[in-house]
């Protein structure tokens, strides 16, 4: 706004993040996440390569048909584990389709191969958040599904006790004594109270949907099916190497594998329980096969399950993006802005309205996880955006015009406008109009250039009325009826260089006062109808400097990665602002005290 100090450099309402917030920002950065994935994948592959000599012996001793059947059983075992986890997550309120479930679960399975015992949970939470599942819900579902697996494994092991001498477990027999206590803890009335208490201690909101008998029953059923398949795989391999084919040995293999998995889970310092599980399974099968053959069975079983994990991880990676969809490339500054915006969007699927979507590059990324609607004044940009959004979600709406093309009563969970408000003459009135489209409890999210004293040639060429001081922008949003307004800067340090380049380019193309608006370009809301040059510059601003070639887009995405990470540590520096505010509940909707 004019007449206000331009020297303020802090973002209103945005307190300095603490050490925990900064650590979480780093852990959720693309570099760390990809680094973790590469490390986990390398360890999983090493688990296979390190026993290549033994695998060669197995290939010579076992028929191809038996190995193929064992591999299929390993895949089905991992699939049952996925379905058990998915049943718990659905019971907690986040039902996932098969494609999304494989994407979240498959990639997270690689975390088992990193020492520590918790990395698969962390990976599931992060990948789940990318698909609209709250992190705390994913963590809870993973923990509960693991507990269900432990209890069902113990039950399977106990059922096999008539065929399994307890003394063969040697020092691991104490695991069986945990069964009664763990079974009680997993009963829904008890488990729901424990989860609520844990969330209170962690200062988190309680679960929206308590666990039910039906949900836990479905999870337990899939877990038991998984143990039967995994034990069947061991039995198939062992009988191929000379073990007797009868009910006793089948029960021995099933019960032994389930108990071995329990022990491996408790030994968290080694990846995926490697070593501990093998020792228990060796002890269980020692009386049924010579030691060398038992060792071969154990190693081949481990490798086949690892390969199954890798298969699901690969399918999960393919499933993270809609089939056949290629996101439109983003310009460097748009990448920096998107890194901030995507972390402010709701974790759960929501209705989103974007005002002034341009050519839809950002809109495509929003529409993957949300129910998307957009309005765009420029006819050419609207046509491009409509084609791009149709490839992501056929139900996404891209409408030509301003907010009047929408039904007057339609409201959205999120209303966003990126690099739009600076094009509007009466910005206060526009913000009131935008806020009125937000559902009570929803948010208005916008971005705009920062600092009035930085107004330069590019702003003039792009049709900007102004740039904003953070405090003034916060006051405008509050005056529009929004609460809990937070304004932060972004794009430092790269943004300063990008802005200098844009200004230099703009100086070479002087603005022509008499420029006419292109056909189909409407005058921006609030702009004087007598200023067609401003309408032309506004319409053209969304098309300038947009990468066209796919290779250019890839290079831009890769090149901005380190700067996207770096700007997270600099929320009080940059040439751009991102602001978010919440619409308070309407008085008539508030419950009586």
C-alpha cells in the first residue's frame, strides 16, 4: 500500500521457527527424502547381492518352478501385509484406493532396510502426506498394523506349538509370554484409550475416528493370511531340499516363520531384523533338515521377501503420479513458491479454488490431491490450463472469467490466488470478495511481490499496481475478515538474482502506453476499463518466461532443488510474500456453551 514504510523486513505473524520445526523442514526436504530412498534401496539391494553365492547353490538345488512359486508366495505375503495396514488406515478415516495404497506402503517398505526400526514409519508418514493422509494418522495406522501383525504372528506360533518344541527357541521363548498382554492391549476399547493418551502427551489432536472391532478384525484376518503364505513359502523351499511333506512340517514352517518375524521386529538395531529372524528360523527347522539346507532355505526366503519389497516399492513409485500424466514445467520462481505453498495446503482432500490460474502449471499439482476449480480471465491461458487439468483430473473445472462465473452460493475449503492481488486496483474489495468464497474454517492462501521500494521495470511491464509490505498485507487480510493471518517471505537468495534478471529484460522492452489488450482478454477486476494497456500487460504476464521444452523444465526443477531447501531456513528474506488466513466460523454455526 502507498504511504507506508517500506523498510520493514520481517513477516508479520510468522514467528521464528524453533529447532524442531527447522529439523522437520530439513527432514521433509526433497534432498533428504531422495537421499533416504537411495540409501534404503542400496541396503535392500545389498541384502540380495551379499548372498549371491548361496543363491547360486539354491538355483542348482531347487527347480525353477518351485522357486517361482516361492517368489509368488513372498509377493502375496507382502500384499497381505499391505491390506492389513490399509484396513487399519481406512478404519481411522483415510480409505485409500489400491493405487495410492501401493504408492504409500510400497515406498515406505524400503525404510525397513535402514537400521533403527522406525524409518518405514517415517517414510509412510511423509509419502502418505503427499497423498492427503495426515501424518499422525499414518503413523498411528502403521503402529497399530504392526501390533496386529505381532499378535497374529504370536497366535499362529502358539497354534503351532503342538508341532514345535518350545526348547528349540532357546533364549527366544520368552517372546511367547508377551502374547496375553499384547492381545489385551489391541482390544479396541483399550487401544483407543492408549492412542488418545499418547496423542495428548505428544500435544496432538485426538483421533477423528476410533478404531472399531470390524476394522481391527479385517486387519487381523489379512495378517493371519500373510503368515500362512510366508510359512508356506518356507515349507515349499524346505521340502524342495529334502524336508518331509506333511502337516507337521507345514505347521513347523508357518509357526516358526511367524515367531521368527516377531523376534526380528524386536531387534530394531539391524535392518529388517536381519540375522535375528534367521537364527530363530534356523533353530525351529534344525531337526527337520541338515544345517546347510536349513541355512539355504532361510537365505532364499529372506531374498525372495526382499525382492517382493522392492517390487512393491517400484509399483509405488510408478503410482505416485497419475498414469500418463506429465506435469507442466514451472519457471524457477514458481518452483520456489510452490515449495512453500504445497506445505500450507490441507493434508486431507479438500475443495480448492484458484483465482487466476494462468496456464495451470501449479493447478495440475494441486488437482492431483484436491478437488480443483479455477477461474482465469485470459482466454488463451484458460484454454491451455483446461487442457492440462483434464489430463490430471477430468472432473477439474477451469472457467473463463472472474468469480461471477461461479454460483454465488458456492464455497471452498481453500481459495488461493498466486501473483494476482498486485494486478487489482481495489485490493481491499477483492480480498473481501475472495474471503467470502472461503467456507467457515477454511483458508485463503495467496502470494505477491514484496516491498514497495522494489517496484521496478518488471512490475510495470507485468501490469502491477503495487508491491506489498508484509505488515500491510497482514492488515488487509485481517480487515477482510480473516483470522490467524501469517505472512512469510520466500525465494531468498535465488529470488534476488531472478528479479534482477527480469528487471534487466524489462528495461529492453519499454512499456507502450497505448498497447491494446489481446482478443479475449478481460480487464482485471478493479482495473479501469479505460486502460486497455494494463489489461494487455496483465494478460501477458502469465505467459512470459514460461518454460516450454520438457528438458528445460527438468533442468529448472533440478537446478532449483537446493534453493528450495535453502529458502526454508530464510523465512524472513526474499522478494516474494506468501500469506495465509483462516475464515472464522460463522456466529450462527457456533455451538452454544
